[in-house]
C-alpha cells in the first residue's frame, strides 16, 4: 500500500430508518437510567467499549447490531443533511 495515496473507505448501504430507531431506543434507555445519552453514545462509538451503553431494555445488544462506523456515518450524514 502506497502511504501517499488516499485510502477509499467502502461503506455498506445504510437503512436510515433502522439506524434512527436503534439510536432512539438506545438514547431512551440511557436517559431512563439517568445517564447523559449523547456522552455515552459518543464514548461507545469512539472506544468500541459496549459498557458505555446500558443493558437496560436490551440497549447494549441493540446498538451492537450495527457497526460503529455505520453509526458514525449515519450521524454525520444526518448532521450535514446529505444521503
């Protein structure tokens, strides 16, 4: 691999509605348990450590259904309003 060349990252096609449902479910579970959901989700995405996400209401298992890079890509696309 030539370190001067830009590497192309191939992402899978995301199901926007599925991703939104997952993030909403996890957010709600974190909120109900008294955590700051944004901080916890960011911690999970950056570290990959599933213990940032509560197991309450199966939130930890739910968020692990999708890859962290897919979550980050969906969040960035939504923030920039691009698809």
